[in-house]
C-alpha cells in the first residue's frame, strides 16, 4: 500500500487520494479563446515521464485540497509533498 503525506492532514492511505496529472503541464488560460489544436494537444498529447516527477494529487476523502507530490514513477517512492502554491525542486 502506498501512503501519501497530505500537507494539510498528514500521512494517509492512497485510497483517500485521486491522481490529478502532471504538475508541469501548462494549462490554457481561463476566459481566453483557445484553438481546437491547442485544446486537443492539452487534453490528449501528454508525456509519460519515467523517474522523478512532480504530480498533482487531490485529497478526496479528507481535506479535499489539491497539492503537489514529487514521486518516482518507476518505484512509486514519494520524496516530498507541498501545498499547491509551493515550489518543489
């Protein structure tokens, strides 16, 4: 079982969380016109990184906050978690 340390609630089982995707993906700006090509690339064309990576996670069965997780995608080792507005290096 994988355990994730929520920056707000502490250590919890992975069952309480939902994966939210790559934290490095640049999302289109809100309230701006976005072409079909740009939207298609944002939704469907994603890299599948191997190794240390920063992801978004949502604590759905707890505080319901979004936060960042630095995780190795090959071993699932979690190195660090941080609030959404904090930088992870």
